C-alpha cells in the first residue's frame, strides 16, 4: 500500500530502503513538501523513528542527497510536534509504535504549545524593544 508521503519524495524507494536498513520503523515527509509550499530548490524533509537504537542522521548510508533527515527519537518537541501534526506518512513497519508515538507527541506538544507561544512572544517583544531603543526599525 502506498502512503501519502511517497509521492512527495523523488526517489522514495531508495529513501525508504536506506531508512529501513538503518533500523527505522516508520517515517514521515514534513516541511515544505508536506505543506505544499516547496519550490524548485527545496530539500526533502524526512523524519524517521527508530525506537531507541537511533543512529545519528549522518551515519545512515544510501539516502539521496536532497533528503534532510530528522531522527524523531532525539528531536526537540517543537519539531517532533509539527511532524506529528502535519507530517505525511512515508512508510510504516510498526503501526502500534507509530500510533503510540503520534498520540503521546501530539498530546505533549499541544499541552505545551500555549506556554511556548507565550515564551516566543515575550522573546520577540524583547528583541523588538531593544531594536527600537537603539534606533533600529
């Protein structure tokens, strides 16, 4: 069965094979390709979950050059949460693990989102105030 993310990856079979051989149990396409905002020079953002025995992204052999890999096992909540909400499935060899990861990540991300939104707003208000104090628009 084809997954929605496969059509968005130029060399999906090679990408999937490289991730599977490295031990990935499921993966998503995310970023501009998943959102439909990619352009001619856009890379292919792929996020994969390994389930504890996760290699560093640069150690995975055989990924096409345009693939930018995010290892979900060690990803910051801000990135993992966006993948969980907006990513498109590329492959799934462990549906139980995928559903569990999605449910937990979405719950934590959405619970924390109001707090991170306030922190981001305070930060950018401070940057803006400092720039105005120094005469920068």
